[in-house]
């Protein structure tokens, strides 16, 4: 049985940030990731972040991911790829499938940073080849250099929908339309404006009625909806597309946490059921921490800060950071987080996070 002071599950921005802070304090850290490349979603993000310099504005996502990976390795963090954590058991024991080899691992502390999966909506024809998640389309274009289609309908106008639309336009695809059942665009205006400047129409208060085609997508019918989300007869529109990208939100990947027995809470602004945790990112199971989208759907910058807080808390709990130093550094991260959770988009998430903290205290 292998033993580590900290096991991080997930080599995305949250997992790598936690690993860096814990290793900087002196902890022995391993990061497991099921993919053949580390970095999580960051390596698909070719756009520049915006906001403040403190939150790495004007840096491209894949540059941020590479810098986190380089820093982790320089601090002695072991990064193991093609490694699937099958379960978390009593006394923080894990089973990890690495390639075709099964290993049993004992951890003093565990950080779960498994991210999120894409939501899907069912409609007639939704199983046809050509109906894909927006994240899958982003992977094809930005990682593998393959256009997912020539003429694309984007379903969803949140940040994922508008950002991926813009990147597909850059890749040479045609975006026939961006549609959303909501009456207004739900993503940041700065992203939506980039797409609009290409002449892409936005059909708001519209949903997809069906995908057309027999062996693959050859078109899509969209329809207007009323205030109660019901289709309005006579408002159908046909779009000649070969690909339908679904960007209707993300769902935290909490399977390992639920298996371990962590208490969960359903909070809509955070994407659904999420683990109850405290301000240090520690769950109701002592020694098990969470960070990033698995603890509530937010931005990559937020995931990095949550990872840092968790890593600092782990280092402190293991005796590597004295309490005054830990509290000072945690306060700095919390102040940085406060800026990210301000404004109309961040306020609901901030309130939901405070509900989680209150449930933990209760």
C-alpha cells in the first residue's frame, strides 16, 4: 500500500493549486487524473481571462494551466495520469486504477477536485451523430484541431455557449444561431458581443424542438417558448445545420464524495447537489476537502483560489503551517475570492456558499 500525506483527485486548476500550496508548506503530494494530459479545462481555453491582474487577466487558459503544472512539478508534486480513482473508503483509503494496474493508497488528507460534467437535454433526434456537448466541441477544436462540424447550432447562451461559439468561429465553422429558452443572454456581455460581431443571430425565448436527419444531423427545428417555457405553435424555424452543440449548464461530479458518505445539499446557483463544506473547503468527513466545480459551478479563477485555500488548510492541519501564518494567507485568498463573487453573477453563488458554511456549522 502506498502512503501520501495528500492525495489530490483531479489535475485541473483546483487540484493543481491545492497541490502547490500543500507542497510549498512541505507536504508530500500526489495528483491523480484520469486523462492523458493534466490541466483540466484550462488547456481547452485559448481565450484570454478578463478581470483583474490578480486573477490573471489577459492570460490565456492554457498558459495558466501550464504554469500551474510546472510549479507543481518544481515543488516535487507527483502527477500520475491515466489514473482513475475507483472509490474512497474508510480511513481515507483509495483504490486507484493506473492503466491496467490496481493500487491501494492511504492518504492522510484527500482533496477531491473532479470538476463537472455537461448537462444534456432530450428532444426528438438527440441521439443522432452530430448532437454533442459544447465542451466536447471545444476539445475537438482546441485540443485536437478538428472542426466538429461546418454549420452549427449552439443551444445555450451562457458563458460556455458564447465562448465556444466564438472559438468555433475562429476555427472556421459557421454558427447558424445561438438559442436560449431564457428571455435574455445569460453569459457575460463581453463574450456574447464577440459572437454578435460575426453576424450570428441570437434567438432568445427559443428552444430546440427536434434534430432532423436519419443517419446524422442534417438540420434542426427551433421554436419560440412563452413565459412558462411552453412552445408557441406557429413559431417553428428550420435551420440547415450538421451539428447541434448543447451548452445548458454543468453538473458537479460528486460520485466519489457521495460514495464516501459526505453530506450533500441541493443549491441551484451552484449547479445542483454539492458537498457541504466549511470555509477551509473541508467536508463533513474530516480530512476530505473539495475545490473547484465539484464544490459548486463557478469560474476557473474561483477554482484556483478554492484550491489554494484547501491546500493551505491541509498544510496547516498536518502541522506544516503555524496558525497565524495560515490565517493570514487564507484571509488574503478569501479577500481575493470576494472580488470574484461580487456583481449580479457572483452574488447568488456567494449566498449559496454561505449556506453551505452555515450547514457545516449547524
